[in-house]
């Protein structure tokens, strides 16, 4: 029994997050009986990845504040003000916190025609499904499950999203939800293939699908900008952002698959879109922007240590990608369904195949690596 | 038949246009313009001839009823005051804010203001009596800034200044007030029906019987020139002339 515990402790202590600035504090805290164990458990890299970054806490904070950032920024660009009334001197910063409270106490209405068990289950299951890819997302060298097939696993889990949205629409059993769901299904097939080919192009280019090894390579954005562009447009389609907001088009089908939901079930679906965007932005950072790698900053890097700096760089890059993804809606109007399908099956697949060919040429020509 | 088609553009042209759109977005996110006037906190600057709430000054009213006659929405009704004069009341449920009443007011008793945010609890309350029209209504001013739209060469800009707009416009009185007076132009046709005497609010018209003949008399000093007798005279022999 004691051997097992010792072995476990050895595993935990050998893979700790190293923060030079906090080391004296951590050393003194680790002497305490239970708290020390708890803290060293949290600072164990896989658990840290799950709980703090890029896992639950980061997702939570981003979900609380990113809709505000999006609304405020889009408001600025479109000559509006954005949310303001809740805490005006902070510019309405805690708007989503207030919304969340409202969602929590609102009645979840299940209408008569809905398929009751699925209607309720899919709302919560889809939130969990959107969280799963975080297992394989790395921030710097912090990752929950380290495997050479992390990118493929993430891709497979990302491709699960639309099934849950289809489930939502099917269980809702209303005409708007039905139209939205069919549109979602159409769009799903339109972007998925080119999206996957773009990722495969990067895997071919790097010669590995382990995100930790990808961080040391030059940026994919510079090596294969076509793949980066295809991936970005695919991400916009996958998250139903504005130019491809075909399934959820408010003016046409009133939020599509989500139309029948209310209360906390709607709240979960509402933030799921942002969660998806965060995960795809994280994947874009890993694939095209060098993950958590970044230049050393004198004075800060020695203090925070390499592990934490990786997280900081990862978050900065991810937030930049996210912001770019969200600002798209101020620039482009919505495409029609046929235009979206045309782009997906036409230009996107062509571009992704060109990107794959470019990757093969670069690798075979020995230009890279 | 002419068919409308998408304009032909080369890929380069399209790319340039996309880049321009993104450039505008970046520019606006850094240095944005705004089109929003945050109303209770900021107030848009209205022009001096803004057609808003109507104020009334009984001192200047000459009881000509012109406002009630001209009102296209029938919002103005005349009401008898304790001093036996008739003053206007406005039903804001009907008023269309055309301000014909103000334009037609010969004495300058009705006055326009910039007040446009008065709330009523019900329809009955919207009937504003003469007493309520003398003083401006009580409004809560929350505005800290005055917003003015400015149109430069390309864009619309908001100029915000920290001052309060004066909602009651102090207009200069008309330069010369032309005093009118009622006059009978054809005494021989008078049938002595006494309508003008009854209708006159200021008691300027009096009648007397001398030698079995009815004679009407208009006192030019008390006549206000309101023109009511001119409107009512059945023989149409009265007219307004300069004093």
C-alpha cells in the first residue's frame, strides 16, 4: 500500500509545474499536511492542464468575459456602444455574469411536442462534448493526455459537435429548429472535409502530430499560409460565426436549433458556441502559431519559468485568434445556404488540396526540416 | 428586359476590397466613431425652432380662437376661464406637433419649447389645461452632456460638450406688432342681429336704439382685433383694419 502511494507521489512530484517566483511559498506550503498534498496535486501538469489552463478555469473565465469583449468590440466597430448598463464605470464588464444568473433562475420550458428526455439531455451533453477536446489541447508544455495522436484525437472530438447540434434540433421538433438543423447538417459536410485536409496538411508538414513537438518547429502560418486560411474559414464555419451563421440565422430561423430552449439549457448552448470557438482557436494556435513558444522576455521569463510563459504565450495567441474570429461578423454579411455550400465544396476543398500539395512539396523538396 | 447581374471582378480586385473592409474594421476598433446618443445621460441638441411642448401666456392672449380654428387634429379646445375669457387647452393625445397654432397666434401667446419627453399616466391626463400650460412641465434632467451631430466631408461625428441645453427658447418678440381693429364697412346693410355684440369677448361692441333705429358701435380702444365678430357677422360687413 505504502509503495503504491510512494510511487504515485513520485509520479506527481516528478512532473510538477515549475514557477520560480512562487517556489519559496510553495516549498513552505508543501510542509503542511493536507494543503501541501492538494497544491502539489493541482500543480501536477496533467491536472493543471485540466483544471487551470487550458482547462476548466480558463474556459470559465473566457466564457464569462469573451462574449462581453465580442459585443463591445463589434459595437465599437459598428458605431454602437455595446453592453453598458450593468456597472457602467466598468463598461458593462459583468454583463454575462448577470445573464448567467438570470439563466440559472429562469424556467426551463419543455414544450409539448418536444422529445422530452433528448431535449433536456442534449443541451447538457453538448456542453460536455465541447469540453472533451481540451484533454488533448496543450498550453506550452502543459497537456492533460500526452499522446503522439493528440491532433487526430482532437479533430475527431471537434467533429462530434455538429451531432449534438443535430440532436438538439431533432429533439426540439419545431419548424425553425428543423430548418436550422438541416442547414447545420448541410454546412457540416461542406466545411468538415476541407477542415480535416487542412489539418492533415500541417501534420504532413511537421512530420508529427504531437503538439509538444510542433511547438519547436517554425510557424505553420508562414510555412503554409493556404492551410492556415482554410483552417480559419473552416473554424468560422464550424462555430457558426457571422459570415457562415447560416444555421442559426436570427432573422430567418430565429437561432435555428436553439429556438425552443430557455433557462440554463439555453445558457449552456449559448456559451457552447464560444467554447467551440476557444478550442478551435487553441487548435489554430498549436497548428499554425507555434503553440506556447515565444521569445524570452528579460525580467519576466526567469520569474515565471518556462512552463508558465508557455501558458501566457498560448493564451495571448489564442485570444488574438479568437478576437479575429469574432470581428469577422462586423465585416461580412451572412451568406445564403447555397453560397455557403458553394464556398465549402468549391473554394475551400480546392484550397485545402492545394495546401496539402504545398506541404508535400515542401517536405519532399527538403525545404523544411 | 435588362437582367441585373453581379458585377464582374477579378480575384485581385476582390482581394483588394476584402483588405479594404478589414482595414476599416481595424481603424474603427482603434478610433471609433459613434452614432449613439445615450439619451437620459446625454441629450441631443435640438434646433431653436424645434416643435415640442407648447407653452401659453394668458397676458398676451387676445381670445381670437385662431389656434382652435386652425388645429388640423382638433386637439385645441377653448375653455372658459374665471375671468370670462376663453383660453386654449391642448389634448396631447391628439396633437401632431405641427405648431400651426403657434404660427397662427397673432398675440404671440403660444410659445414652442424643446421639451419632447413628457410622460402621462393615462389618456385623460394628456388633456393639458390652460393652467398647466403656463409653466413648463416638471421633467427630470439627468443629462450631463450635450450632443451635437456634425457632418464633415465623409463621416458623421458626434460633438459632445459638458453643458446643459436650455429647453425653453427665449425668442425675440416680433419687431413690430401690428394692432388691428374691427370696422364696419357697410352700415346700411346691418340688420341688427346682435351677433357681433354677443361674440365679442372684450365688450368692445355695444348697441343703442336712437330714433327707432338700431346702431352698433365699436370701441376702438377696447377692441383687441381678434376678428371673431368678422367671422360671425351674418351680413359679412365687418373687416379688420389697421388701428
